[in-house]
C-alpha cells in the first residue's frame, strides 16, 4: 500500500504541462488529486480522465494572482473533501516563451505590468495559496507544501521571471518557518528547463554545461516531488533542491 493512498493533494496549474505530470503521479500512487487551474474546462477534462482510470480527482478553478480566488479554492476543497495533506504550488507565469531567454534577449524590455504580474503569480501566489490551505492541513495534523522554483533563481539576466524565482526561494524559507508550528513542511524544486517547454535547440548551451549529458524530462521531477511529500523527508523543510543534471554544480 502506498503512503499516499489516504492523502489529498492539490496541484495548482494542474491541467497541463508539469502540473499534469504531477497530478498523474499522485493519482498513480493512490492519492485523491485536486486539479486547481485557471482553466477550469481543461482541469475538468484532466479530472475525468483520472476518474475513468479508476482514480479520484476533483477539478477546481483558481487564479493564483487573486487572493479571493485562492480562498474560494480552499473552501471548495474543504467542502468537497474535508481537508488537504499536500499542496504543490506549480502555477506560474512568464511574459515570454520558455527558452527564449537563452537567446540573450534584453530583459530590460519587460514592462512594469509584466514585472508586477510575474512577481504576484510566481512569488506571492505560493505564499498566499499556502496560507489559504494552512487550516485544512493543520486540522489533519500537518502536511507538505512543494513550490516549483527554477534554475532561473540561481542565474543572471532572466529579468522579472528570474527575480520572481529568487523571491520564491525566500518565500519557501518564510513559509517553512511560518507553517512549522502546524506540522507543515515547505520545500521547493528548482529544475532546469524541460524539453517539452520549448525548442530543444535553445537548450543546447545548458546541455553542454550539465554533468548529466541529456535533456531533463518531466518524469525526472516525480521522484523528488514524491520524496518531499512523503515521510522519507520528514526532517527536511525550507530547502530548495536543484534538479538540473549537475548544471549548477559547485565544482
């Protein structure tokens, strides 16, 4: 029996991309998954697919730039499922296509509105979403929060997106401190760019610097994600784990 079979896991941005990979991973482990997405129609389709395969899933709408929307999501989960054990803050936004920054685009062209939206979704979204579900986790004796960071948090010249992910590292540490009294652990994953998120040609400079000479895939994140959400990491909180093939290795 998997330790996730009695767990309820929320994944924001769970209707597609990496989020859908995470949703399917939790469902495969027997967890009840909440697919929280700004695109409710696609979230409902993903939830239906899981239920048709014998799993348990609930689709809910959430806009992680809107605190009222996050509170409404938490209230719906509580009403429908009674609580939550795991939150994956996966939803994110950038004003330009994935991988385009490797063309050395001058990110000073990011507008003030783009900066405000990126910071609000990528840094403040995980903060306020975690606070919204805190009471639901606390009543179940604690839980685990995983934020989706990026190697952009450790590199230069990535404009608003990179700054937002740097800020998210601080948010992860803050939440770990803030939520610890309720037995809630908070960690983050910082992957390299995944090949399904843009033109593989743009990622070749990364591959040349990696110690592991292949492109990363969404599946490479499943093991670290489940680890952070399981009792195997019961003594770890406030950490951001690089999942980058050794790209940023401190040799």
